[in-house]
């Protein structure tokens, strides 16, 4: 069975793994199971922090899509397309709470002021 495996797939899997993908992610991409890919990459040592940097955070994907949904919802509510300068802000800071009562439109500079009062904390919405 191992003889049938295309060497370029193994090389590709090892490359993905070096880039910081998890074995599970690599296995999914090359279409082999976890155990097989784990065997291919077991001699590769990699920097954990680089892996952490490269990993796509599920949260950030959600953050983006939820914010886009809030924007769409507000545009539908207002009946026009928001300008680049107009930001949909989540009043309760919960970017997953896309109820109209939790949304307001601010211009870009007012919005960044909202998020910088008293602290340097970045937040979701
Ligand atoms: Zn905001």
C-alpha cells in the first residue's frame, strides 16, 4: 500500500504541515486519513508559535461573517447601501447579536473613538 502512494502527495502534505497546518487539516487537503498523514510528517519538527500564527482562527472567520451580516441587515433596514465611511456598530459589544436594536451606524472616526475610550482594547463589533 505505501508503494502506491504518490511521492509528490507526501511532499505536499509535508509542506502543508511545515506551513503550520494541523495533521487533521493536511489530511483533509490531501485526501488521506489522519494516521497516514501523521506517519508522513512524524519526523518534522516545527515551531509551535509559527503554527499558531498561521492557523486560521475559527473565531475570526465568524467575526467577519457576522459583521458582514450585520451590515447587510442594516442596509436592508435603511433601504440603501452603506458608504465605506459608515460602520455598523454593535451597541452591546456582542458582534454575534445582530438584532436591529443592538445595531447602530457610525462614521469611521466616531466608531474608532467608541472603541478607544479609556482603553486600548480591540473588540468585536
Ligand atoms: Zn463597533
